[in-house]
C-alpha cells in the first residue's frame, strides 16, 4: 500500500524528497522550454522523444530512490539529471544523429545508478575484492593499449589516440571504468593504513613520510599508471586526472600539507619533461601559450572555442541559433564551448555553479562519514574525480590551462563517461544514506 | 507572432528557468547550512558550570576555576571522568551529575568517603538546583545553572 508507506516516512525524509522533486521539476522546465525552441526552429517534433525519455528516467530514479534510499542527499540526483538532460540538448542540437544513441546511454546510466543504490553490500564487496578489481582494471587497460581503436579512425591512419575497445555494435572507453576502480582501491588501501598514517602525524618531528613504503608504494603505482597512460595512450587528461585525484586522497588521508606542494612540483616537473619528450604535450602547451600564431592550423579548435564564448554574450545566441559547429568535435571535449555560445554567460555561470555544488555535496558526505575512513576517502575520491575533471576541461576550453582531452562529466557526448558519472552519483547517494559498512 | 519573436521569448524564458534552478539550488544549500548551524549550536549549548570553591579563613569563595556542566558530568580521580580531580580523599569514580527529564540529579557512585550536598551526605540520588554546593573529597563545587 503506497499511501501507507508515505505516512510512515519520517518528516525530514518527506522534506528531503520535496527538495529533490522541486529541483527535478525546475530542471524539466528548462529542458522543456529549450525543446520547444528546437522544434519551432526545426519544424519537427523528433526531439521530444529525448525529453520524454529524460522525464521517464528522472521520475523512475526519484520514486525508486525514495523507496530504497529515503535518507539520501536530495541535491545530487537533480544535479546529475539536469546536466545530463542539458547534455542531451547540446548533442541533439549539434548532431541529431548522435542524440538517440546518447538517450539510450542515459537509460543505461540511470539503471546503473539505481543498481549501485540498490545493492546494500556493494561497498563491502568492492572493499573485500579490491585487489581483484585493481588487477581486472589494469588488465583491461593493457588490453586497450594492445587492442584499442578510435571510433573516428578505425583503421588507425590518422594516428588518433586509441582509447576505445570495439564491442561489436558500440565502443567503450575502459579508462572511464578505471576511474572508479582506482578510487575504490586507493580509498580502501589508505583506509587500512589510516591509523598508521595518523599515528605518524602525532609523531611529527620524527616523521619520515616520503621514505615509508606505505606511502611510497601507492605513489609509485599511481605514477606508473599515469605514465603508462601518457606514453602508450597519449591520453594526457586521464594521466593528470588520476595523479591529481590520488594526491588529493593521500592528502586527505594523511593531513600532511607538504605532500600537496611536492605533488604540484612533481606535476610541473613532469609537464616540463613531457614538453621535451612528447609531441602531443608540446603542441598543447604551445597553443595554450599563444594560439594566435597558428589560429587556422593547429590552434584552430581552441581559437574557435574562444570565439564561441565571445559570441555567446550574456543571454547566448539561443539553442540552435549560434554556430558552435565551427568548433571541431564540439560534442565531446568542447561541449562547454558549444553551451557557452548558445546559452551565454548565464548558462556558463549555472553549469559552473552546478558542478561546484556537486563537488561540495560530495565533500559534505565525506565529512558526515568521517568516523569511517573508507567511506570518507571514497566520497572524497569520487567527488574530487568529478571536480578535477570538470576543472581540467573547463580551464582547457577557456585557455586558462593547457588543454587536456577529458570529457565534461554528465554533459559531454559519450556513453562510458555518462555511465561512470552516474555510477559515481549512485555511490555518493549510497554513502550519503549512511548505513552499510 | 513570428518565429523570431517566439524564439527570443523562449530564450528569455530559458534563461529565467536556468536562474530559477540556480536560485532554488542555492536556497536549498542555505537552508541546509542553517540547519547544520542550528544543530551545532544546540550541541554546543552551555548548561551551566561548576565553580570550584576555596576556603579562605573558613569562608568559602570562588577559586576562579570553572568546569563546564554537561548532561552527564562524572567527577572522580580517574582520567576517564568529565571532571578529574587530584584529591586523595576522592574515589576513582566518585559522583555523577545528570540531567534527567529537565531536572539535575546528583548521585554518589559508592565512593569510599561519600559525597555531600550542602554539607549533608548523599545517600540516594538528589535533585540539585542553582547555588547548591557539592562536596567531593576535600573539594567543594558550587552549581551555577544557566536558565
């Protein structure tokens, strides 16, 4: 009897669910207005199917989570659904042919989120089998290096990075799944070392951190993984992402500030070295330093992106009324620039605000779980994964930092990225609910 | 209405919806922060204090040493107590002051030398009020409750 289930719910839970419902309705309102614009512009109703699927996913997730995780954080799901819905709009505006596929991925991602929220023992199992997970993830990474392809360049003539594995009818990007696996592994490893790390803190004058194998081991592991990704896959973004997230985790686990400083120096040093050694890194840094020397050539993409931001103005050109297609591959790495052109400053402020709030909520969940090291570190790792990735690509697209090819979480085109972002959301929701070991 | 006008109005509506979403989001966060602050304030709420008394020429007066009064305040020699006193006449776990349904109670925890309330021995849990003097070993505390 559903009526009865509602009446037995605690008052603060009802309040929580009302907050989530309100935000979802507002997100739906925004998407509806833009879908109307799109159908006025195109004179066809084909884009409504995406909106209907989005509404279906949002309602299903809201209702099922109310039942299964009544005490969850009320903000994370609306944020994820809002940005994912906006991403669908951007993609169906840019490449209508890709939008149907992305809509299917949205359904898959929502299912994954619900499954992650559903399994009570998930955290315990992940923790128990962390080495199996890690070696599975590394095996898949090696497989990608050996068998990887690029969907835009199946024969490998163009020499584009081969980060995908061909599974017949669709492609998956294993480095996306590796994100969660690495965070789970590091969180459980550092949680195990937590008492020792914190004990060394008490012994401050005599600490010999850098030499202690319990610190040095994971640093070496992460450094090796990052270098392997950089050298064999030329995937600069993922390499730097893994290293920065790992550094954050280690800092949170140990509370030792010099770690951050030495990590930053290490990243800069590695950057300088990579500048000498790898063409892809040199290219990225050169066009970041001064794109205007080669604005029609190698820096074409970043210059077009800057022009898109300028063209957006305050209100934006309006959906379907700008020219974001002049940016090469606008639907994936440069989705943020396409958004800036059509939704303007207001759109940019909202998307930056939403991603920031997502990260803050993740850290808040970490604080609320601070008596349990594994849960804390997992929440910190997952939310900083999203935050660092967002900063890297937003900064890159705006030419604030050298461009590193990562997707903008939730927004960019790409099934693996969307599914992994939703899985992270599901894990954070489960952590925010409190129970489970 | 031409298509251009309609699209322009929709663009305005879309921007308004975006700002509405962001505004609601920030309002929710503000409510959340307020709730958390209220919770912390409630937890930090002070109930009163125990003033350590000192006898000068047989007249008890404040020694200038204060201890916070908590809903469960234990007093004794052992370091596990909320108030630890160095007193050879006090037992390891000597006495307990507890807030039970709005009333403060003083009880002796089978101490060797006993606890006193206003110089009368405590044999069973007693209700205490503002200004009462609790004696433990050679120490005397005056209870100062906050309204």
